[in-house]
């Protein structure tokens, strides 16, 4: 049985003591910290900013923990808390600060086909750079859909947009990427 | 209701987010259009490449450091809130006692000036925080 059986569902009322709440908050941090960091990194493209945003997100969660909507699943709440400052930060900074692809990448293990690996890596790097040239609103949708695997309905809940907006932003973002990367696809 | 252009439905088709009727329309269109099939293939490759982007996770040390920072910072916030509430209540109560006391007016003025001066210092810090609030990047975060 999972350690977090009720992670996305409300805790039983009898367990709503401060100590249990604090413990639950701590467990959620350990469970979600990597996912939170990865999402922030995917949005802002910079490990240092991603770490700052992750820290602030969990501080905010801790601050509002007792007053949270207990019927709301935790993951979309966490993602929406990370998403707002990340989008805002990127919007204020603009695309001027180039994302360092190498800084974000794990070391590849030896591959049997170096040429294929090179081609694949080149495409991935181009995709990453192209995604980071999208507007923050356009970028977050493919990140949430293709990197995080959320359904349109969940993306709408996280971003606070309608299903139609999510659909159209994802279409627009992919269309821009497809046109930019056409000859590599 | 107007129907969506077929080409704009390819992205949602790829994600399995269309209704059955819409899926059927797209399938028929794909059967009859080489360009649409090529576009769908490109979108599939793009989606795959995007989903396969791997990211270097931070070291365990960085994550532990983050947890430590949180464990220090979180109670500090609570401490500040309690301190401010207590300080405001204390100041109000002291002010009431001071005003209603039968102290000589000259002595009252001297003691009052010192205390008002001391109160202005944290008030200036609070004012600075309020002025900085519009630039706080986390201000708009929904709970």
C-alpha cells in the first residue's frame, strides 16, 4: 500500500490535528519536491530560478496549509502555485536570458548508435530552445501536457483558463513549434 | 454552432481530447489529405521529442538544503505574525494606560516622544514593505 494513500483526497476529519497536518505537509514536500522543481525548471529553464520558485511555492503552501481547500487535490494546487511566479518571472525577464541546455541535462550513457543519438539530441535541444522562445502562456501548455502528462481539463484547472483556451493555446504553440522545427521533424 | 476547422483539431486529436464525432471527422480528413497526414506525423514527432526531454535532477544535498531552509523559514513567518499581533496589542494597551494616567504633562510629553520615535522605526520598515508589495513576484499567486 502506498505511503500516501489519500494524498489527493481530503484527510479524515478525526486526523485534522495540527501535528498530523504538519506531518502531512512535510510528507507532501518530500513526495512532490522533485516534481515541483522539474516543473519550475521546465517553465523557467534555469536551475537556480527553479530552485527559488520551488522554495517559495512550498513556503506558500506551508503558510496557507490550514486554510487550503481540502476538497481540492494537492497536485493541481501545487502546480498552480509554481506556475504563477514562474510565468511572471519569465514575462518580466523576457526571453533575453538564454536557457543553458547543457546545465539542465543529465549525462548520457554510451549509446550503440552515436549518429542516431546525436540527431535525437539535436532535435531535443532545438525543441527545448524553441519552447523557451514561446510566450509564457503558450509555453506552459505543452509543458503541462507533453512533459507533465496532464489532461486538458487538469491544465484548465491549473492555469485557471477555459478548456477552449487550453485547446487553442496548445494548438497555437504546437503550430509555432512545428513551423520552426519543420525540417527536423 | 460553427464547426471547428479540421486542421486546428489535429493537436487535440493527437491527445485523444476530441469527441467521437470530431475524431471521425478528422479520420475522414486524414484519409483524404496527404498534407494533413504529414502534419499529423510532424506533430507526433514533436510531441514525442517534447515528452522525452529529460532534466537533470538537483543533487540530494540541494534538496536537503531546500528542506532545511523551509524548516527554518516557515516557523519564522509564524513567529513574525505572532510578534506583530502581540506588539500591536501591547502598544495599544500601553497607550491607553499612558493617556489615562495622571502623570504631569511635561513628563508625559517626554516619555510619549521617546515611545512614538521608537514606534516610527518599525513603521518605516512596514511602509517600505508595503511599497515593495506591487513588485513582489509571488503576490498574485492563488492559494
